[in-house]
């Protein structure tokens, strides 16, 4: 049965998106990270919450460190997804970050609001959030050479400032719940206010 990786609600087969969280459902039974005990998806390389490597040590898909291609990664930056080895890992409160100090700040100030493996979907979400005046950061694993092997499993993380999270969630939920939203609908609302009435 598919379930929501965020709230762990189980859904009937055929449902694709969690009605509450607006995130894509994943197949199988809920799994938990051995390190932080937060829910993880079956085919995740790293835990979304703490960044620890979820694959077995001898798994072929185990990525190498982004800086040291001869060393296996022990985790991935929870902001940008970059794989880090023992030496490169910047572990803060049990969470993995890469060597980019800004990513720790991003983690403190921003929340992950949407994640997808489809770049166009992330761009659509970013465009909608930005047009609502939100502060958006997008981290795309597709651009990283070390994720070439996992191809379509590479993720795009869309993050927004913490204080704008609820607003962003609403916007995303409305995009995802109205298939075929192109233009039109979103535009309608804003104009009502300013439009003159006959
Ligand atoms: Zn959910
Ligand atoms: Zn974890
Ligand atoms: Zn990073
Ligand atoms: Zn390294």
C-alpha cells in the first residue's frame, strides 16, 4: 500500500499524493532511519532528516564522497544532497552537512517544503512561490556529477523560509490538487480585490 513519507498515513492503491501533506506517496511499508528514527523511503540513498547513508556498505549504488572520489560516502548533506566522507562530513546535532557553511544556515532558516525528482515540477513550484513573494531556495542533485548513476532518483529540494512555510504549503497544495493548472485560476483571485465593480 502506498503511504505518505511525511505523515505515514496509508492510502488505497492508485492514490498518488497525500491529501494532507501534498507530497508524493511512496510504495511499501513505512521504514525508519536507523540513526534518527524518522521515516525514510525504501529507495532513499540518504536519510532526508539526518543525512546518514541508508544503503548497505557493499551496495553498488553507494556514492563516493564528492570531494574524495576514492572514499565512500557516509552521509549526504541534508540541504543539497552532496555525498560526504568521514573527513568531509560536517555533523551538527546528528545531521550531516557538506563543506559549504551556508548550508547549515539554510537548514536553520529554511524548511523543506517540496521535493521531487522532476526538475520541471520543482521549477513550477518555485515560480508559483516566488510570484507569491516567498523567499525560495532550490537544491538540485541532478547537477551533481556523482549522482549520475542514480539518474532519475536524484532529487530536487525546494525550501522556503520558516516563517513562510505554511503559506508555501498552501500554495503547493493548491497547485497539486488542481491538475491542468496553467494560468487563470491563480490570477483570478488577486484581480478581484483590485478590480472595479460595475
Ligand atoms: Zn501526509
Ligand atoms: Zn535519519
Ligand atoms: Zn550542502
Ligand atoms: Zn571527502
